C-alpha cells in the first residue's frame, strides 16, 4: 500500500491531491484542540477577538494528551470523537483551517464545509495513543492552559500516521465502506 508523506502547513494543492482511503504520514506542526478549545475559539470570534493561532493551512488534532512521563516529550495522545467538534468546525474552516485529525464520521454540514473550503479530514485509529506519542518530537501549551489536557498544544510531529477519511472532493471512507460492504 502506498503511503503519502505530507507536510504542514497544508496547501490547497496538497489537499486537492488527497483521496479518501489513502494512508498518510504527517510531518510538521499541528495543534491539539478538543471541544472546550473549539468553543473558546468560537467565543473569541463572536467577540471579534483574535484566535491564539492563525488557522491558515493548519491541522487540528482532536486530542488531549496525557502528561509526559520521565524522559518523554508527551504522554499517550489519541483521537477523540470528532462529532463533538462539528458545531464549531465550519467557522474554523472558513478561517483557513485545512486539516483535522480525529475518529469517527462527520456531519453533513462539516462534509459540505470541507468541500467548500478545500480541506481534509484525517482519521486516526482509537487505541493508538502510545504509537502517536512516539511521533511527537516537541510539545508546548500555547493557549487555554486552564483546560489541562484539553489546552491547545503546539506539536511538532514526524510521520504521524492517519487515513484520509473525507477529502475535499466529497470522498468519504465511512459511506464508501458501507457501499462496498453492501455490494459483497
């Protein structure tokens, strides 16, 4: 199986070249943000304030890392259910967000926004938190420290594995997988 190596920040040309079902290895800077951070992002936007990060071309990993053990950069870091971010995601995509990493399917509104704003949703398998932690080379909290593990972290990752779940062309492994299963 071919694996695509992609670097952040993501460009529209990179995103356009990704197809649902493809395996990727992501290298560069990504940010963690779960539902509490997403809510705060949108609260800031509602008040006309600046977000703590420029979302242009960025990737958000829907994860809250476990504290780092001795000699470790970060503790286990696995994906959370993406549907919890769905109420906030279209607004962030409109602000230039190009990629998200989580687990599970997305709402129709998010899928439409992914296509409209030329973004990509990457799936990570639940239960791989220790493996994902090995891909993190540097981690620092950059916003909302009071949220503990749900604070926004800036992560430098090398070859973080994921699968293209929803591409900017409307390809969706969740619906495609069901269709393929029904045909067998």
